[in-house]
């Protein structure tokens, strides 16, 4: 059984073209954390620690009451393809770019920051955009 991955390496995921905000916002966190809030917490509290796979699986597991360290559940989850962080609400709605290092570990970058502008112009990185919320 082949394992799929959502990881990017040395890549900058820029904010979606139709993102409604011109500055990064922390997603609201209520009684039942949203996907956006979980992605934000996992990445913002631990920059360059988790890979995209770690964030995507942990979010799925936490929302279902599964231990994120369950290797068997993780293998079953990645036995089929999963949406990557390009589909995360962070880049689609909340104004966060996501940069991955050479090992695939991710960090958030607010779209209004100087760091975002530098990363967006860096030819040494791969570049892609968060998915649009609506068709063009």
C-alpha cells in the first residue's frame, strides 16, 4: 500500500488570489475548534517543527477523537490522497502564507509582512498559491 503525502519542500504557498483580507488574521477558536483554528495552532505554536502531513493528519485525528500519534490510523489516512495545505482556510480566507523548509517543515507568514514579500520574490523557493475559494 503506497503512502501519499501532502508535503512540499522548499516551497512558499502564497495567499489565494481571492483571499478577502489584506492582512493575516488569527482564525476564531470556539468550543469546537475549526480546521482553520487547528491548522493555525499547530503551525503558529511550533514553526518549522511539523510537516504538512503532520498538520493535516493531526487536524483530522483531533476532530475525530483519535490520538494524533496513532501510527496505524496515520498510515490508513495517507493510504489515499489527501488535500494539502493549499486548501487550508489559512491561505484561502485568513491571509497566511505557508513556507516549507528543505525537510518539509512548515511555518506561517502574514501576507502584509516584509518576510512575505521577500519569500514571494525568492527564486530559490518553489511557488504556488492557496486554492481560490471560488472559480475564476
